[in-house]
C-alpha cells in the first residue's frame, strides 16, 4: 500500500477531488486532511491558514482560518494554481463529495488525517456512504486509535511516529504497553542521507529491521515515510530492509520503485 501524502504529493494540488482521483488512477491511496468549517461541514484542507495554497483571496485575508469560514466560503477557495496554471480552478472539496466518489468503488481507499473534525460526525458520514472498510484512520495517539477501532471495527488504522531514534524507542515502548491495540498499520518517519553509505537512514537500519520484525509478528503493516525523498534508490533500499508500505510526496517515483522491486 502506498499513501500519497496530502492527497497527491508534489505533482498535483493538495486535498482536491482531482488530486484524489489522480492518486486512485496510479493505484495508490490518497491522504485527506480534515478540517471543519464554522457551520459544521468537514472539508479537505491541510494548513492552519490560507497563505500557502489559496490563489483567489486578498493578502489581507490569507491569515483567515478554515474554522472561521462557512462551507460556502471555503468551497469557493481556489487551491490549484499554486502547483501550476494547468491546475487553476480546483476548489476545496467537502469530505462528503470524496466519500460519494468512493461509494461502490471498494478499490478506492482514503487515509484520514484529522486536524479539526468531530469523530462522531465523521463516523456518521462514513456510515452514510458505506465506506468504512475503505478508510484508514491516522493519528499519532494510540488511545484515539483504540477508541476509533471500537466504533468502526471494519476500518483500518495507522499510527504515525516521527522524531529521533531515542524518541521513537520511547514511543514504541508506550505503544507496546497497550499491546498495539487497534493498530493495523504503523508508520515511521525516515530521513534519507547518502545512499552510498553503509547506513543512509535515520532512524538506523538496525532500528528499522527491529521494528519490522516486531510488526510482522503482530500482523501489523510496516510503513515508512521517507521525508521529502524523490530518489527511487531510497525506496528500493527500504524495500530490501523489509518495509511493506510507504507514505510519500512522490507517489510516481514510489510506484516505479515498487514495480521494479516486485519484478526482480
């Protein structure tokens, strides 16, 4: 399984219906960042303000937050042109429109990254569109995964983890105390250095192989996010280490690496 970070990675605008459709066409699973408007509608948008990706508001309004705007205002925001003129006109979608595009299409899956969205409201939408087996709930908090899995047992879950090897070791120890309850996928953020060196990864190869072995024993999918990495060789080396899944800003590169690796 390959997760397209923020919906489509770098090649396309983020968190738009068009971006998700692009990811599905590649055979990968987009990630949707979820925020709630002032009138209670869940939409797909990553940032805390409008500065980086919105192209059709005055500078004076770019500090505005999604949570302080109505759904009508938010869905009128133009968020395509920041990636190129060819994408101009793409808008912020309601999550409901994404679920509608998934309904009856079991091959279309979606990672859910909640920024500001009510869990109960989200579950109601999932039930309405009958997409529970197609969603993967993501968080860095194991206790939220346990709560979610009790309410949507047929969905998958991903616990993501970043930071130094020391921090990751401590985090995994805490997760282990809870017996990895409810977690179906676990992600480690990886920094990629000199790929010609004996160990180009942070955390180290040794750490990653130990995590791999433990997760395999527990039947949990091992995913890494090679941070901002567009080098196919990095994904190949991680596959050789036993990584089973990726989150990526470059799904096109990742797909190519996986296909070559599977063809060996």
